[in-house]
C-alpha cells in the first residue's frame, strides 16, 4: 500500500506584506481529520497564516503541500469561514444564495445547479439549524445566524480542509455549540479543521492539536505538550503571570472592536 | 395618445429614444456593481477622464466614441496598475488620474476654435444629435457588454461579495476586476452621447441605488435597476421635448424622482 501523505504539510514558510515579514520560517504537518487550534497573542500572524493557506497572500519562501501536492493544484478542497468584519453584510444575497456559492466549485461557472446541489444546500442549511431563514437576506440575520450561514456554506463545499478565523469571538452559546457539532460531524468525514481562537480553554479542552505562534512557531503538538510554562512564556511574554499553585494567567490587550479578554490555563 | 406619438414623427426623436433607452438599461445594469462595490467615485472619474480622448478624436476628425473608448480603457487600466498591491490607495490613484485627464481634455478643447458648442454637448449630451451609425454603435457595444455581464454573472458575484471565496475557488480575481473596469469604461463611453460625461455617473448610481432599496437579491436588483433606467430615459426624453430642457438633466432628474419615491416607500415600510 502506498504511503498516504499528510493532509497538510507546511515547509519553512515565511509570509508578509511588502518588506515586512509577519511569520518566519514556519513548519508543521497536520494528519487527516485532525482538529487544530491556532493560538497566539494579537498580531502574532494567525490571520496572515490563514490568508497564506487559502492562497490570497503569496509566500515569501517555503512550500505548502495538500495531499502531497503544492497549494493551488486542487481547485476546491479548502473552505474558509471568514471573520465577521471581512464580509459586506449589506450585499443583496439570501442565505441560500450564500450557501449555493459553496457549490460553484463543483457545479462549474456556467451550469445551473443540479437537483443534487440544491439538496446539499438545503441539507447544509438544515444541519446548521437555520432552515427557517433560507430566503432572508444575510443582512437581516443576527451575528450568530450569519456565522451559521457561512458554516453551512463551508459544509456545502465538501472540503478536505476547513479554515475558520475566530469563530468563537462574539457569538452566542448556541452558535458555539452548533459550531462544535459541525466540527464533530466533519471529524467523522475525515475533514481536517484549522481554527484560530483567543480562547485558550477551548483550545486546551476541545482540540486534538494546538499550534502556538508568535511571528514564528513556538510549539506544535497535543494541548498537553503545547501548554507548558515555557511555551506560553515564549508566546505571551510579559502578559503571562504564573501563580504559586501552578495556575497561569494570560492578560492581553485586544484590538478596539473586541472585548477585553482574560484566559486562564491550569 | 397624440402627445405620446407626436414627438416620434421625427426621425431624430426615434433615434434619441432608442439610444437613451439602451443607455438607460446598460448604465443601470453596470451601476449595480458600481453601487455594490462602492465604485461611484470611479464611475464619475472615468466619465471625466474620457474627455481628452474625445478631444483628440475631434482634432483628428475621427469618431468621437472611438476616441472616448480608447481613453477610458487606458484610464481604467492605469487605475488598476497604480493601486495594485496597495502602492497608492485606489481613491488616491483615481483622484490623480481623473484630475489630470480632465485638465488635459479641457486644455485640448480650449485650444480649438469652435469649442463652446461641442464642449457642452460632450458634458451634457446631445441625444437628439444621435446619427443612425451612432445608434448602431451604441446598440452593438451595449449588447456585447450585457452579454459579457451575463456570461460572468456568477464570477462577478463571488469576487464582489467574497474575495476570499474567490481565492479558494482559484478565480482569476485580478483579471475579472480589470474586465469589470473595462466594461464600466465602455459603459461610460456609450452614455457619452445621451447624458454626457457629467451626468453619466448619475445614471450609473441612481437607478441601481433605487433598485437596491426595493430588492434583496442580485439578479432582481439588476432587472429592477434596468427597468428604472429605461423608464427614466423615456419619461426624461418626453419631458425634455415638451419642456424644452436639455435631455441629460431631465433623464437624471426623473431617475432621482424614482429614487426618492423608493426611499419614502422603504421608510414607510420599516417605520
């Protein structure tokens, strides 16, 4: 039996804008179906990494392989759930329009959606619990519902790798649980998921692997391997306080839109 | 019914009516992208930027539409070039090119001897001066632009709504954006004759903005916008005939009236 390559292999990549390098010399491998949390302080390069994985930000150096082939060789095996601020919510599209966009990769640009496509769209919307909102325009939805519409689109895309940028920031508890329900469903289907989050507790308790970065790779492995005093100190520096009983506190100042945030790890 | 038919007894009125309806529909369809992608300033700039092309064509005694077309495409592509990779912000690039092209155009036209009349025609349009060869050219160009929009409808939707999805689907976003700029430039050129460069921007924005208030999906928005564009052109032209006012302004004012109506309707519905 031939050796199956890792789902995602990152080899010595450096990424940046213009002359500025945001992420330096990053390497790691993600096996099929793993759920990876990407954590690190603000401005550590989490969103930048995602942009490179999607292919909108060219690499300064290094290589990205998916199924052993370089990025771009596959047309639609990466799906991306954008951060809320990156979407124009006033655009005239309904929930079902948004989800159908996820099918364009399979349908092709010049054919009408088949019965099967329509069925996949309907099922994805139902699975995210927003069936009654199908014909509303996305601007009419609440924040959590909007995120679920984009999750439904990601589901309809039938990706091999799903990227989510901060899906747990500023959403209601229902949306968070629906999101984890989706992640469990995707794990069964061997879909690799890579998710950036500020919530270190979630990262420690509900993910297989954690990628800790701060402009470079600090640590990559199981939560137990990654969340050590040394690694956290390396990533968060002075924002980390180590208590006598072994408890650690991370306190970091957040970008303007986000609420002030505390996370703790035992 | 007589007042409806009377103006049509004149051949130039028939041609004017055809031309303004075609332009009304075309501007309204392209205007959908202008409104949704926030390109209103770009549309305005492009309209003014074609002036030097018109002037040069006039000096060389060539076809004005061809001159305008060449100038518009050059300006559209240079805006893309200057603002690519964020060297200069797009609106800054537009501002620079717009002012430079307009100044060049005015300089060229003011050096001509009979500029006064022609300048006002270029600025405000002269729909009653549309010749039958102009009409053919307007019709053909419009048809081509509308066919391209129909052909790339899904792609334009994705690059406008979600550039990141466009990237994951490996769409040539840069190429499509430039294509859209060229289509916009050609639209402005086609509308030169009916509403003129100073009012073309209004025909791009107003019907589409009106349709945005009344619909919630892209295709219906486009169709309603086209309908409003066509109606504004017909009503505007009749007003122009009976009130003896420049057709460009009556057409734009009619479109504005539709917008105000839709705005009030929306306010009443939600409040």
